[in-house]
């Protein structure tokens, strides 16, 4: 049996299945990262946690998907090719999506710039599954930023 991470929420069936409510948007996550290995790792971690996961390999595709699928949370790499992750973060509808920025940069100024661009949280790369799931849980449950 595959181990399951507990983020404190569960995936519900789509509307029309046994009369349940539609899928909770908070469990739908969009990953915008140009590195396939990172997307694969994140998908594995998030699907084990019960999330529905979508992927985009660049900023313009990610922005389009964020409008089409309305994810509850968007994970954005800062160093995207073409349109930067910060530009994506500035362009995304923050009223509809929570944003977690991912980056290898350890500069506090970069973190401040990400937060100023509208990010709700900041997770450093390489991504630790426990840190990511804890950050998601805090974000979903409405706990204040540390």
C-alpha cells in the first residue's frame, strides 16, 4: 500500500458523484516549473497527500491553466525561462489562488521580493516534502506567515 501524507484535508469526488459537493479547490494545485524532475517530484508528494495536481512548464501556460482549472494553490518557480516566476506571481489572480514561490536562491531580498509580488509563502529548493506539506497545511488552514 502506498503511504499517504496527511495535510488535513481530503479530495472529494467531482460534482454529480453520489450527490457530493464539487471538488474542494483547496486540494487542486498547479505547479509552474520548467524543470521536469521538479514537477515530477512535486506531483508525487502532492498526490500522496491527496491533492489533484496540474503542471505547466512555463509562465504563460501556467497563467492560462490557473484561469481554466482555478486551483486553490499555485506553486511557482522563481527562475522560469521566458516569463519569470515573479512576473507570473504579479499577474496571477490572488483573490482566487494562494501562491507559494519556490526558489534555490537563499537571499532574504529575493524572499522579500517574492512576498511583495503577492506570494503567500516562500519554500526554498531543494524542496523538502515535509516543509512543503507543512507550508501547504498552514496556508490552507489560514495560519499566519512566520
